[in-house]
């Protein structure tokens, strides 16, 4: 089994696509006005308009209503990403902090309130855990 993607449901696809293009540094593929994909080697972040949830069943997903999932990106340098993203992000949850499990993390919210974590393994044990992973 391979992890394929995470899909965010939103009422404003263009706004979220623009935000994630800047955050991830890639251009989105837009196969339809109500759907976009941002593809990086390790996974795909899909963004779908709330209208698309009708295809899955009424009330299957609700836009801008997530408080349980954290979308995580492993980066080479959390401090550099913090400086780069500081002018783009309106809602910071945590500035760069070293976590008890050895990652240096920063957390912030996208325009819909979804939580993102940019992290970098910094302790010897954390670096070992991620060695060989993409």
C-alpha cells in the first residue's frame, strides 16, 4: 500500500491553492476549477471545493472545520523556513521549538484554519528515525 494524498475541502480553492503554492514552493495542477493537486516526491496535497463533497454524499466533509489533523512537512532547515514563511502566515501556533521526540517544529494554520507542522529532525535519535525515509 502507498500513501497517495491528503485532500483539503474548502469554500475557496483559489485562495488555498495560492497559499500552498507559496508554502510548498510548487505550482498546482488544476484538472478542474473545483480541484487542484500540489505534487511533491513524497505525496500529493489535493484541494477540492466543498461542492465536490456532493459526489461523496451529503455532509461527508465540511470546509474549514478541521481541528484534529496536522499536515506535516519534513524540511531541511526549520529556522530558514520560519523566516521565509513569516510574511505569508497570519496565524502562528508555535514558533520553532525543539520537541521531546527530537524534532525542531513550527506550527501554523492555513487560511481555512488547518494546522501545518514544518519539522526538522535535530537529535541523533530523531535523525536515525528518519534516515532513509523520503
